[in-house]
């Protein structure tokens, strides 16, 4: 998961489905208009425009194929620029060839302008530059072909004004959408800050409750157990039944104390504060294996003794949630966990050998636990990916900013 925000005149990177929608619309328009032109006995226009139509089809196919490749998805913004500019030049080229239907050409260019705003989220600057290209090219074509066409549907001046109005509408739409995206981005930042604050408060409350359970209630139960032991020693031999009840009470107090200490470790393991991330994850995996009878393997390579406190807490909680999902859903007998440092980033991988994710399994991919994982990753500027193949693999990458080795967690 990669979160991005858009400023007033910034652009969003086009997602694969946006690229595919634009490509299918481009190819579909050819499949619709060419038969209609032939139906209305406009074969001369089709014969004149076949190079432009071929270019349009190639652009659509290029965009469609690119949306399915890793390189295309990574460079979606550059691909959208190439596609939109080439499509604009293709329409202008087609008009210069046939000099036919200037109003239809103006309408086509307006659709390209609006498509750049709707499909690719272009900002005002780009749409304005594209409008200048479209208007200038259309005006230049018109100066060369006026009086040549036998298929003029309207005066060129009217077609030019139509395109001008369309260009203004596209620029205004880009402005409105840019401001809406900026407002939405600000709201997302506010919600992300609130989420980070809530998680921080929740973590502090867990730490406080864990400390109280371990120190205050734990000491009280230890004292109760000691008093019961003294009472057991002082009971006369003829009170065997009472002695047995005292023994049972002391055993119950010891069991309660053990459960309370386990709960305290689940809330906030003391080893995380005292020794750091790697020992705490190792201890967590041992407890997980014992509790759920699932074998575990843990690898930690090139890890410093200590990391920033917020990263240690986030990685520990993410691993905890991932293991909880494994125990609930994976139906597996083994899980691999690795923690590595790759340059200036930290990578956590949790890979089970279970049933994997079913297609459309919204419960397992959109649950509140994974929402919390996404929020933790986003708050630290990292990325999250969840893939399903031979089991399920969760991979988290977090940037290591301002590392503080040796500093204990707050």
C-alpha cells in the first residue's frame, strides 16, 4: 500500500483500471465509428483516415498492455502523457488529411481534454498546456484546409468556438477536481494524524494496564499465595479437608497469577521495552507456537540492537496481527517470519503455508485488524502488500528515518 496526496495542481498517478478504461474507450470508439462511417457511404473518409485510425488503435493497445505490466503500472503517469498527447496529435492529423467535419473534430478534441481530467486526474497546468496544443493545432489545420472539404458540417469558426468552450470547461473541471482532491487529501492527513494519535494513546494505555497487572495485581496475588502457604503450614493435621481446600486455593491463585502475567505480556511485552524488537518477536513466536500448536521459524538478518520506538512498536503489533490471522484463518501447521534491513528500510515478512486468500475474500482483507496494520504502515510512510499463492504472504517495508540504536522505547 502506497499512500499519496495531491496538491492544488498536482496529478495523481493513474491506476491500472483508469488506464484500461481509457484504452478500451479508445478502441471501442473505433469499433463504433468506422462501421457507421461505412454505413453512411463515407468510405472515402475511412480510406483517407486509415493511418490515423491505425495509430489510434495502436495507442489503445499500448495503453491496455501497459496497464498489465509492472513497468506500465510504475510509469502510469508518463504513459498517460504519451497517450493523451499522441491521441490529440492523431485527431489533428486526421483532420488535416480529410478536412472533414470540423465540429466533430472539435468535439473529439474536447473529449480528449475532458478524458485527461476524468481518467488521469490531470491538473490545471497540464490541461491548459494540452488545450493550447489542441486549439493551436486545430487553428493551424483550419487555416490550411478551409474550402477544401466536401463534408463540412458547420463553419470552421463555429467549430473552433466549440473547441474553445470545451477547453475552458476542461480547465475549469481540472481546477474544481484539483481543489476537491486537495481538500480530500487534507482530510485524509487529518484522519491519519488522528489515527496515529489514537494508536499512540492505545499503546500507552496498554503499557499502563500491563504494568498494573504485572506489578500491583501480580504482587497482590503473590502475597495471597504466600499467606495461603503459611495458613497451610499452620493448620493442624486433623483438619485434612480444610488443608486440601487451602491447597486448591493456593493452586488457583498461582494459575490466576500465571494467566495475568501472560495477559500482561500480550498487552505490552516487557522485553520489547527492555531488549528491543528481535528478542520480543522471538518470544512472541515461541508463545504463539505453544498456544496454537503451529511451528514457526524466525530469521533476523543485519538488525541493529535497537530501532526507533515507534518502529519497534509498529512492527511488533503488525506481526502480532498477522499471526492472529494465521491462527484464525490459514489452517496451516507452519509459518515463516523474517525481519531484514535493506539499506535504509526495514522489511517484515510473514508467510504461512495455509489455504491462502480466496478470491473476493473481503472479510480477511478488509477486517479491522488489517485496517489497523495499514494505518500503522501509512503513519510511518511505508508500504504493505498481501499476496496469496502457496499460502498468504504479508510484506511490510518501513523507512528507517532517524535511527536511534540503543535508545529504549518510550
